[in-house]
């Protein structure tokens, strides 16, 4: 099973206005007016995640907005940053929504439909939205969406960037980690990692973690671009690493789940699975979760004592998907292939409930406080826990 996709972008723009298509929070008066002349089934279908499904998941609907993707292209990326929600459709129209209520602020084409948008980065202090394509960084005014600047990249970007100070740091098609200075608009440094890079770099404090197509893992100083340590795994890494409390967790195609000290590069423990690991690990509250094909969702102690082969806490063989967040003792596990969301008990791995969400294309949980979803038809919905 492949890892879920979600996040970041780049632009080349023109301005487009947009009206508001927003459903307010679900209070009793709203429920009465919405049901007038329609059945409860119709009301359920009106929402990307209906009231009954939301209640089953312990959630309430805050708002829903229709973004109207061009040519029925669907939503390609959903990104929640600061006070904004950004929605990119399949022909590279970008919509900015107000995060508090889903109001549409602007919508515009940011690139040609053939361009690949790698990442969206919102910088509210400088009032800019920066979009990274394979060849350019496009700088937009956050209030109007109009283009302010267009900067050519020194290398072809193959990943979304991370931001450190003035630098956009991204992986390139030719295997370099590249530091692009947005302030001056040119490449400052490049560090060769591998033949190519497919996984976005990870920023941890003041260091960059990079994984190459040949299995190389390298940690570099984000400010100076100097190498700190590197090691070669037995095969490539296809999924984004996770980090917590100074440890780096990597699921590799070499079938190992690795726990590595970020400061020294020393392996603390590694677990050998029966198949290559293609899904990203998630670490929450001292527990590490990873989906293993043919095994299910497996939970490990993130920092086991005297367990060089790792310590399995539980296995949920009937659960498929990636842990996208948690609220209290409930894990939210999203199966993007089957479009099923499961609630799993974090302590024992028991399935609390499952809900099929056939119209949901992207699902994103932020800080255990809010769930955001985007559908094939352009609907965007926000939900909050009821407790």
C-alpha cells in the first residue's frame, strides 16, 4: 500500500475572483433549514462526510465549501497553514479559503496544466504564498493571489521544499539537496546525495535529513549545508521518515524499520519485516506506527529498553492505512486506497469503528484538533472532535 499524499505547492499566476460557497457550523437551526423538503439521506449526501458518519467518528461538522475544480479535474493537493486552507486542482487552479469558516478569498490559475506543483508554502509575516514547481518558485501576494515574483531554480525540483530562514531546501532530480535563497532568487548551495531524490527532505531543528534513491541517508547542517553524518541502508527509502525526541525513524524497501540517533547516526534498533516497507511511519506519544503489507498496522515502542530488534506492542491485522493523527486514546487511520477511515484504540490496537468515505480523496488531521477532507468533486470540509 502506498503512502498517502497530501501537502505543498508553486505558481505562475493570473487573478481570479470567487464567490463564497460555505456551510456554517451544524447547529439545530441549520439542521432544520437544511432538512426542509429533503430526506435525511439527501442531507447526508450533501456533505463530503455526512452527519451520521461524523457522529460515528466522534466529530462534528464545522463547515463545508465547494471549490469547483476546472474541467472536473478534482483536487490534487490540500494544505492547511496558518489561517489559510489552500486547494490545488488538477489543472493547477489554486484556491485560498479562510480557515475559520471556509470562505473563499481568491481562486486563480497558478501554472499551466502540464506543470507539476511540488509544494505550497505560506509565509504570513511577509504576506506571501510561495509555490514550488519543478523549475520555478512563484511568489504570490497572499491577499489577492497576484504574482509578485518568479524565480528560476538552479536544479529541477523532484520534491517539495522545506523552509529554513531565507532558504527553500529541496531534493533535485539529479540527486542534490539544493539551498535556494528566496531573498536573492538564486541557488546558494547544493550537496550531492544519490543518483536522484524522490522523498522530500525533513527539517529537524537546525538539521536537514535527506534520503536518496540508492538508500543513502544523510544529515546536513541547515544553515551551512555541511554534512554531519551519512549512512547507506540496504535499499532505497520510498516513504517519508518520522522524527521525535532526537530519533529518526525510517521505513525502508530493505524491509527494515530503523530507529537512528539524529545527532550521531547510531542505530538504536531496527526491526526486520517480511516485506519491503512502503508506508511512512508515524510517532505519537512514545509509540511508533507503521502499516506493513500482509501484516496490518503495527505498533512499536519508540524508545524500547534493551531491544535492538525493536519491541512490538501490538498488531492490528484487520487495519489497513496510515496513522494521520490522534485524539485522546483514538488513532485516526486512513486507508487512501480503499477510502476507509478507522478509529483504533492506541493502547491495544482494537478497532473502535470504521467508516467508508468513498468521495474523499485527501484527508488531513492537524494537531489533534481538526480534520480536513477534500473530495473528487471539489468539496472541502472541516470537522472537530465533539469531546
